[in-house]
């Protein structure tokens, strides 16, 4: 007799991870001396944790600190440091009691969704989207509602799109800067969306993981706005991807529920990573040098890719992604990326991961790899006719 399987067992893969595996396999099979595979599929900094964070972790380990569980919402000193970050950056007062340290932003999603929503609730977001939003919501029995966004709104949601929804959603997820388009909600747009959510009783979740990686447009935060849940992480600007450490800013009514969920689901985020993360706040010079390198790679690619057959790029406002409309070259972005890897030795992410319908016409290039590789990629793409 067939045994029961839960809806979570049907969760689709995160396709970028499959592209990474294909690029690894291709790199391993290259003959000695062959040109290296250029990695533009991964969304993680090639730089390691900043030195100050590494030293803090070393000192903690050498001092034989017990490294036990911390409180479920995190080390009080780290929560206080995160609170100070909002005061310094945005002039916003956030009570450390409303800050939850999490296992990356990824670990924050189930906590946030379970605390805020019930199975059957409808949660809106712009398409293209970061795939785990949808996959986690569906696994939890919640219903993603897609707001089809294009170049007219820089692939971001708008109040007009929300107004057109009937019935109104229970929640909305926004990301600014976003993945995969690398675009931002400008402050007036963010304000209007937050006001609309407030007026319509829609719980706003603001994914701010790419804060710090932006190249001109002003930043907005949901912190300090009533009812809004903010998600952030040490994986991107702070360059600590594998340390698996992130945080949430919670509305007052959800702080205790998230604490209870975290106590049951993870007990706490890794202790040593919390110690290192706190020190990372004092490493701005090193981290800002990384951002300057991303900016140079971005400038180079934005100038070079249109002449290399990629004229339709999303405005590269933040994060480290360029979302290229390749509809003039293919109807199948997965096959296009396979050929790009095989023929040009460049790994990039097909848009189908982020937009199951229009994604076949898009490719995401990530430019967080070494600067020299990004320059080499531009040159190789110029010579590739795939
Ligand atoms: C928009 C967005 N949110 C969340 C995450 C998850 O990041 P982490 O779990 O490493 O903090 C990512 C990772 O790429 C992302 O792009």
C-alpha cells in the first residue's frame, strides 16, 4: 500500500542549485590548461567573512567558550548591535526585543510565514521572484499570488497591481534590491506600498537582504513601520554566506510567537556565527571595498553586454544581478544557459527559476565573482553567437 507523502515532498528544486552542480561538473571535467568556467550563476560573494568577524570567531573558539544554545531570539549583544544599525543608518528606533536572530534569511521565512499566516492565506509578490518564497509558502499550504511585473515597474510590484487584486491578499512580500532583477523600490514607491498594506490590513514582509549593495537609488526599510516584518541576513553585504546567520525585525505582536516557533524549530542560530556577525558590523572598510568591486563589475557589464548581444538589461540598481531579456535569441533559457556553459564556459541562471512563464525569455547574470572573471566574461560573450 502506498504510504502517505506530505505536500512538502512535492517542493520543486531551487534550479540555480542544479546549475551550480552542472558548472561544478563541467569545471571538474576540463582538460589541464583549458580556460576556466566563469561563475555568473551563484548569488554569493566570492570574498570570505571580513577579517574582524573571523578574528572574533577565532577568539571565541580559542577561549573555549561553551558555544551552547543561545536564547532563541539570539545573543542580546548582537540584537542590541542590530538595533544600533537601524538607528545609525535610518534614524529608526527598534527595540532589541523585536529583533530575532535567525539561521540566514532562509531560516526566517518559515518563522515569518507561520507566525503571520494560516494555510489557505494568499500572499502576493512580484514575478520574477526569489524561488524559495513560493516553494516554502506552498509547502506550508499557503497560496502565492503573482503580480506580473515587467520593465515598466523595474520588475517591482506597484500599488496599481495590488489594487487590481480581488480579493485582497493577506500578505505581500517585497524585496529591494531584489533578486533576480537587481532593481529597487524607490522610497516613494516603497512608502506607497507600505501605506496601501497598512490601509488594507495586508501584512507586509520586506526582504532587505541586499541592503548595502546598491549603487545610487536611496534605500527604504520596513523597520519602524507598524505591522511590517523585515528580513535581513549576513550572507550578502557582510559576505558571510556559509555562516548561516540572518535576522528579522518583528512587529510587537509577533515577537513572542516567533520566539516560540524558533525555540521549537531551531532552538537558536549557531552561537559562533552570532559572535562573528556582531563583529562584522565593525568591518565597514573591508565590506565597502567589496561593494566598490561589485560596482566596477556592474559598470563594466552594463557597458559591455549590450554590444555582446544582450541589449535588454534590467536597470542594475542593486544586489549583484543583471536580468537580461534574451527573447530575441531563444525561447528556452535553460537550453540557452546549457549552451552558454558548454560553448562559452560561462555559467548563468535561466529565468525559469524566477518566473515559470516568462522566464524562458530571461537569463540572470550574477556579477559578485572576481572582477577579472567578469571582464573575461564580457569578452567571451562578445565572441559567442549562441
Ligand atoms: C532575495 C533573497 N532572500 C533571501 C535569500 C536567502 O539568503 P540566506 O539564507 O543566505 O540569508 C537570498 C539568497 O540568495 C535571496 O536572494
